[in-house]
């Protein structure tokens, strides 16, 4: 069995599971946010439920429109807050909250081998830690809050093996953008994307989060990386006295894969995904003339500490172009605090960036940097759909933090080496 | 169950931002969501459609976010069903969970805007009254049939878990 099949078999109390099979599995963690949570609560209440299966396994994270952008958002967040008080489930107030997919791992709430569902499509992020994690809908969350269970169809696994050496400026974002461009936005629909190979073996945990995060952009049910020393080191840093168990969390050698591809990483340059699809990825060099109005560095894809470190390293070489607005969004309160302590915020402010509190904000066109008609942004986020960051005629290019920072300085799409070693 | 309605045809990879833009996610009111259904893609559509009409799309319908607001908006707008060559997985489960019928068939490619369809769920048959043709699809696996028969996930949960407490 593959790692995904092992986790699903364990959670449905079966010896084995086969792709295509429907199972009812127990869940270790149920997540909802300020957009999807209120609908889940509505469904929960509608059928007269009066208790949750286990308050410790439910988390409500108001991150999309917070600090609340308008009265209606405030009402939605209040619904989560009231529910959390009534049922003693975890809720994160402003001051503790962060973007859900950065926050939960940082708090040690996700571990290898677990089954996590979240009413948010990027829940697949936690696959970076060797968990089975998948995005579901609000009604699924309502049902799981009551039963502790979820219906699932066992996905077939698509294996990606990365060989070679990453070039300078190439991180997890470039690997995943390149991968999606190879297979398309539905290239792994209904499937598991299992990321393996020597490049993944040495890939830092934050880059792994970025890769698993964007599995959904290829239509996958989950993305997963088998836990190893890098995972263990990370988990020890967030969970006191963490021990890796169960130990058997690798795909068997005789696992059956529906598809496999080998990717030669030597050839991959920093990528940029042209609107309106994350699969429209090209080498940054092909687009370096494109004029821009805004840069956003943040989100559940690239708003972690190492992302901010990479961006700051570029901003040491130049200031934000006078015709560009640059918004930095640390993904969580802790990332923000670390960024202050490490002097990154200093660098950003000196360079002329503005710092937003942790929020999804402009990533989904919510607030804190919405685009006007005809405006163009480079963002470290994960979706460049039509109107994703604002007006239907605005454009979003997806890139890694260094490319975003270099573009902010140049006022056009730029390769980091244009700024750092001109 | 039988459904009859006129077709509104969409392309491939219609995403959840196309179906309901994020700026409307600060409400859970289904009627209000319905008024913005597919607004970016086909601004005139919700005004012109009639209750019972059918959405037909290409590949990967409903890709993108997990927002259940998308199938809710479609259902509340009055569409009786969505037929597509394929669905993105979260959209598919959301639709089934909330009781919006969905049919996955490659025959969707042959259906044109304005066609009048008659869909028989038990028989797994789509009659295209305009083109005078018929398409069959394999139907749902037993587990999903049970969910659909119950009227969606919450009714299934109530039957299976809450009543038995
Ligand atoms: S940062 Fe963007 S993609 Fe991530 S959870 Fe928030 S809105 Fe979704």
C-alpha cells in the first residue's frame, strides 16, 4: 500500500483499502474558517445536534476576513466565537490567529499518520508532515463535528520523483508550479500526489508545505510526503517530547501507482504562473518586461518565516519601486513576531513595504489590498483565477518570495538575480 | 426522479470563484448568493434562466476552493441539475452532500446551449429533446445512492447517528 492507503486503512479499521473504494473514516482533526464555519454551524444546528464528538479535535480559525473587514464578516466570526464557547471547541482570537494552514502545524496540531479534514481546499497542506489531509465542504464539517467521521473515496496515487539539484532561487513554489504546468489543473483530479526523490529528501519543511499546499491546484485530493528526519526535527520544535509513531509511514515498494513521472530539477528555473490558471507556469525570464502595480508576499502558500527571510534578503538590495505597492503578510502571529526579532520587518519597512496583520486578505480578494480594474499583481499566493484578487479585469501572477520581492523593486516582473547580482 | 429543463452551457475548468466570487462570501444567505451565481462568467445568466434549467459544463467543473456557497448558489438560483464531463472533487462532494443533483458524463460535450433535456435519474438516461438523441450514464455507486436517497449528508447523519442516540 501507499502511505495514503495505509493511513486510510488505519482510520477505517480495515486491513487494506483499494483506490475507488468508499470508506467511512475517523478523523483526528476537523477545521473550519470564518467563511465555511458559519455554514457548517448552520447545518449542525438545523438537524438539532446538541453535542460535538470531541471538542479537542475541532478547530475554528477566523482568518479570511479578519480583523473583520465589515459588519457581515464580524457577524460570521461572532458565530464561530459563540459556537466555540458553547461547545468548548478551539477558536483563535485576533492576537493568536493566523492563516489556518500555517497556524495548525505551528501549534503542533497535526502529526504524521493523522487524518485531517478542513472546510478549506488548501487543507492538503498538512500532507507535508505525512498526514492525510484533504479539503471538504461545510456540510462535511458539520457531519464530522457530530460523528467524528467522514465519507471518502480512496484515491489512486500519482507518484512524482524529483531528481537533480535545485538551482539558486528555486524553492518548493517553483517545483510545484512547474509540476502543475506539466500535468494541468486537473492532472491529478481525485488522486493523491505523492512527492518523493532525492530533491524532496533534502527539501526544507516550509518548501514542503508550499508543495503540498498546491496539490489542490492540480485537482488532487491530497498531497503527501513521507515523514523523515526533516519532519521529525520540525515536529520536535513544535511539540515537546515528540516521538514519531507509527513508524511504518512509507509507501511499500510494491505499491500500485496510477501514474508516475520523474522530474529533472536541474532544468527548472524560477517559475511564474500567468493568469488565469496556476498551470500556466513559465520561466520568470520569459516575462521580465511585464509592468506591475502590486506585490503581495504572504498566504498559506508562502507566508512562513523562511519565505519572509527570502524576501527580506532581496529587499536588502533595493527599495520598492515608486509605482508599486508591496504588502507583506506574515502568516501567523508567531511568524510576525519572529520576523520582528530577526529584523526582517525592519528591512521591509525600510524598503517601503507595508505590513499587514496575519490574514488571508488579498489572496482571495477579501481585503487589505484588493485590485482595481486593469491592475496587475505578483503574489506568492496559490490562485490566479479571473478576479481572484479583486476586479474581474485585474491580473495575478504567482511566484516565489524572491521573485515577488525583485519584481517589487523593479516595478515589473523581475528575476532575483537582476537585483541581487546585477 | 425526473427533471426537465433548458440548457445553459459553460466551458472547461469553471472555478468556484466564477460560480460565486469571494466578495460575496460574507453571507451564508442562499437567496443572496443565488443572485450572484456565475456573475463573473455570465452576468446575464441568473436573470434570464428559469427555475428547473440545467447547467452543462466541460471538464473539471467547480475547481478551486471548497466553498459550499458555490453549489448552494446554483441550487438556490433554481438550477435542477449540473451535467459535466467531469467535476472537481470537493464540488462533487459538496453538491451530493447538499442535495444538488450532478451527473458526470462525457456526453456533456454533445449538449448545446438552449437544448431541452429530460433527465431520468433511476434509468440513468438523458433525453435531448432538441437534438432528438439519448445519452446514458452509469449512475452513482451504492454508497452515494444511499446518501442521495436520504436527501443529502445531514439527513443521512440524522438518520444514522442522531435518531439512534
Ligand atoms: S491564504 Fe488564500 S489560499 Fe490560503 S487559506 Fe487563505 S484564502 Fe485560502
